């Protein structure tokens, strides 16, 4: 799944979604915790690829194991979304605004000495708006770096 596809899923979400939390977790895992297994991008935890998702659990599980690793609740928690924004080198989470329809807009920008470019994102909740803004900023960064 591309960053754009993931952003579009975040923008279309109407609220918390554990499946989407898992997709975000896999897509944005730090390089030391990401890899490929059976043709798909997965998280690596203690050397074991984790790809299978159990819809009845807020965790994803490694194939053939009962061990669980929680995916952070990015789509339901502003704190988790902010932590991800900051982990990716961006800030601006304090500028989340909710309009009269209940939709939210957030702004993020890279932490740097240069004049940063502000990236906006929209979502059904403040957490989703932050995630949309982050994913849009990461898309732009990817395009700029070619």
C-alpha cells in the first residue's frame, strides 16, 4: 500500500479503526522494525515477521505464534497520533481545529531550521486529521527526494 492509498483510507475513515491502525503501524514502522515477508511489508519484532491480523483482537500476531504485539491506537488516540507525528520528525499538532460539521483539520511541519512548509490534513476526528496531514507530508517528502 502506498502512502497516498493509506492517506486516502485515513481521510475516508469515520472513526477509530483497528485494521487501519495496523496498516499505519506496518507502513510507518521504523526501518529497524520493518521488512518483507511472503511478498508483503511487515513489522519485525525480535527477529520474527509479524503479518497476520486477528480482527477480534486489538493486536496483530506473528504467523504460527500466540505472541501478540499491540499496534498503537493511532486512529482513536490524539496522543498516539502526536507521538507518531513527532517520531517522523514533524510538529504542529497543536493546530488541530474542528469545524461546525465535526470534521477536523490539522497542520504539521518538519522540525528544521529552515522555514518549514506547512502540510494540512482533514479527517473525521483530530487523530485522523493529524494522521492525514502526516501522511500527506511524508508523500511530499518522498516526491521531493525522488
